[in-house]
């Protein structure tokens, strides 16, 4: 067991490119999904949720959506996680 801080997950936010965006409905409101929140779990697996804005405009609720099983979205998630890993590895501390 380590004496260091307990890290439960690492998280990044990724903008979904225009061509990969999709819509979904929650609570009777249609959303365009524009952002992914990707977490690296302690066991090495990735988890992702999608967030977006109501199609009709406005802020809407902060509601998460499942990410569809599409190869191009899986590739975006894997690429973003790899890029973030490089950033984490090269961190220069606070400030």
C-alpha cells in the first residue's frame, strides 16, 4: 500500500469535432452533444460521458449522456487519452 495520495480517477474534457456530434433527448428536450468527459480509472480502463446544449438554444440542464458505440468516437477517446497522458507525464508542477 502506498503512503501517497489516493487518486480515484484522472479526467479530461474533449471537444467533439463538428462532424462527430450527435443529438439525444433527455427530459423531453433534444441536445446536441459537443463535449466528452473522459476518465482514466484506477484499473486502467477509460470511461466517458457526453454533454451538450439544447438544440433549441439556451443553457439547459447539466445532464450526462451515454457515448454511442461508434468507431470514430472510440478513436477520438483513445487519441485524447493518449495525448493527455503525455501532458500528465510532462507536467511541471503548480504555477
